[in-house]
């Protein structure tokens, strides 16, 4: 699926980097990063996830963080970019997969 993400330039010690994020009005939606790039999109209200466990629905952030710690894929809910944010925000179109439903059933 294609998503329009905010592209924020971050000035770091090692040079310019880009932070990609959803807009501020993205309630119940998360980007899942591998390194500094978004690789999955998760929307708790998407019909695709209607059968997931109720415990996950109560605190999806906590569930995802715990799951990421157990997995070896180095996924996270935020990129690890430290630096000074540019005042200019651009938009960039990304082709991102939805988080697979089997992510919630795999141990």
C-alpha cells in the first residue's frame, strides 16, 4: 500500500539523515521500522486485524515492543536517529506492507 509520510531532515554528527513518520493525526496507526526505514504499517482499526487477541488491542504499543524484543528481525516502533530536526518538512510517498496478521500468531 502507498502511504504519504512526513520526511524530516535530521542533522547528525555523521551527516544528514531522514526521519519518516506518519502525520500527527495518526491515532491507532504505527510505522514499524527496521533500522531507520519504515517497513510495515499497522492500523489497529483495519478490518484485516479484527480477529487479533483482545489483550493486544488494549495496549498495542506494549505488545509490539515486547514482540520486537523477542524477535531477531530488529524491528522497532521508532527509528534510532539523534540530532537536530530541520524546520522544513516534506512529504514522500512510500510503498509499505501492512504488518502481516501471522505476526500476532507466531511465537
